[in-house]
């Protein structure tokens, strides 16, 4: 039994066997050293590990910058000030503001002028009803007994 | 270089290295640097214990299976990278660059013509023929390395052999 038949090959394969034998001989001459190949492989596999931390830090920094930018862009813009709201606020009066409307409060808010003693005149009718104050002097004399 | 995990020593790998290189070269379509990278990855997996030999087949057959697995994984990764490049970037690097003068000179030999003829076969036919004729495995063993049944391996072997013979005859080898 030939070697070819032992391997389960069919007959008539000698020419192919020769072609492959030539190919094998050429490949063996060109084969790299086993040890060199393994050492190069070990060095190549260590290189990515050396830069792994730098790569991770760079990715984390990029992610943080992206997040900050995202938050900045996603923040809603300030609404324009509405004039109506300003007018409403400026016209607002406190419910207890009437307590400040006391007689003679203009004296506290105005400056006295030279020669003007009007502020010294005391209203004698202060505290009386308005109708009584407006009564003419003649009518008052007639009412006297 | 220390001994390997799972019972496979560096010395055993070194003994099988010429055959493994031929197999890697065949899987890489004759690309020497690609074949070396395939072998580097396969050897590192074996020496670090990532790939474990459990004695269910011959060590040589198992080693060829590991090299083939690495080759398939690398092709898958390369395909994903190519896809990503096509999708996101401008057209990538040329897939099949023109051969240099040294490569053209090398291609003139008979071995190179055999390699070119093999490249025109289907991947399965090429793998089975290489394992049977180059590595002198049986057809059943070749089927086990490629991951197909013995019957299927025989079919690929017969068809591949006929086609290769025709291709070599056309090229005047």
C-alpha cells in the first residue's frame, strides 16, 4: 500500500503531491524562528497594556467634557421680561399701606421753605365731621340763643 | 522561555513550528506577515493557557485547529473594522494592493504557481487539500481540523483535487 492510499487519498495524485512537496520545501526555508516569533508576540501583547491607562483616562476626560457640554446646551434659555408684569409689580400696594396715610405726613416728606410758616397752622377742625366744618359763620350765630 | 500550561511545552510547539507556519501561510493566502501574526496569537494562547490541549486528538491536529480558529476570529474583526470604516470614514486603504517587484519575482516559481492555483479554489477545498497533501494528514483528520464530517471532507478533497489539477495544467506546470 502506497503512502497516498494509506492517507485515504485516491490514486493519481503524484503530480499534486510533488507540487505540494515543493511548496512545503520553500515554506520551510522561509519560516521564521519560533523563539523570535513568540518573543515578538509577547512584546506586541504587552504594548496595548502599557497604554491602557492613558487610553482610559483620555476616554474618561472626553466623556466628562461631553457631559458638561451637553448640560450646558440642554439648559433652558432665560425668558424675556414681560412689560405687563413689571407694570403690575410697580402698581402693587401693600394691604396695610393705608396705615401710613396719617394727617400731616406731608410735613415729614417735604422741606420747609424760608418765610413759609404754613406748616405751623393747625387745623382747628381736625377731628370734626366734614359737614359741621363747612357750616357758615352766620348760620352758627343764628343758632346761638 | 518557560513551559506551557495544560501540558503543551514550548519545545513541543517549536518542533511543530515549520508545519504550523505552512498551515498559517495557507490560511493567510500566502501573506507571510499575516501568517506570522496568526501564529503569534495562536502560540500565545497556548502558552498562556487560554487554549488548552485536552488530548482528544493528536497535538498537531489540535494546533492546526487553534491556528484556524485564530484566523477566523481575525477575519471577523477585520470585516467589522472594514464595515466601520465604510460607514463612518472616507474610502479606506486598498484591499488588494499591487504586488511589489520582490513579490512578482517570487511568483515566477513553480511553488508560487501552485499557491496561485490554490488561491482560486474554495476555502474548504484549499484547506482540505493543504492538510492532506502538504501536512500529510488523513482525510478524516483534515475534516476534524476544518470542523466538517469525514464524508464532507472527502467530497471537498475530490472536487478540489480535480480543479487544482486542471488549473495547474492550464498554467503549464
